[in-house]
C-alpha cells in the first residue's frame, strides 16, 4: 500500500524497491545502498529498528509524518505515524474528502480489510490510486508534502538536505555534543 502511494505521488522511472517491513527497508538501505543515496518510507513501529538510531530528525511536518537523515550518509527515512490506513483516513478527513466518493470504506477496519488482502487490494487499486491523486493535489494533505520530499530527493539525492532549513544542522550538532 505504501509503495502504491509513492508510485502515485511520484511515478518512478524504473520502479521502487519495495520491502515488507520497517526492518527490511532499513536493512536494504544499510546493505544494498551503502554508498548510494536512498529514501525510505516506513510507518512508526512499536519497536524501532536499531539502524534508525543513526538518523537525526530534519523536519517534523506534523503528528502524522516526519523525515530523518542518516548522520553520515545520504540516507533519508520518512516515518508515517501509525499504519498507512490511519494516515489515509486522517488525510482524507483533513482535506474534506469522502472515501465513499471513491467507493472505499471510511473506517479503519474496513480500509484494512482492503489493503491487507492482495485480492481485495487489486480490486480496489484504481479507487485507491484516484484517492491518492486527490490527496497529493490538496495542499492540506500530508501527501502533498510527501510528494515535495520525494520529488526533491529524486532531483537532488546527494544534496537533499538543502531542501530543509537549518534545523537539521542544529539537530545533528545537538546529538553529537
């Protein structure tokens, strides 16, 4: 579901490297992208993977989404609070978008039934893509900001932190002292 979100907000040239859990996203960054720029998107997990300790907060967009940078590498992690379904519901509400307009359930459990079952997701994929398109175009939506982050990273992968204010340098210095 998170890969579908990113594919809609910023279509890839070749494809995105999808992993099934936070640990695998961070592990792939650490092992396969050791000397390359990488941007990962994960949901906040009850137990944060150890590799996440190497990242400093760059920007806390709001309670739903933050972005972190590795202290020494061009590795970035966007953390979406809670599950993607909760993220979708909060953003639809914030943007006054009725999920029923997309023939999607407007409750967490109903949405999870669709997103957690591949056959249901395939059936609903176009509806969800249309919803994500509407969310990315709405300036109130976190998807709008996420689109900016992904597009900026794709344009400047080794100089991505220039997109943010000096708060990253301040946070990095505080954690080093």
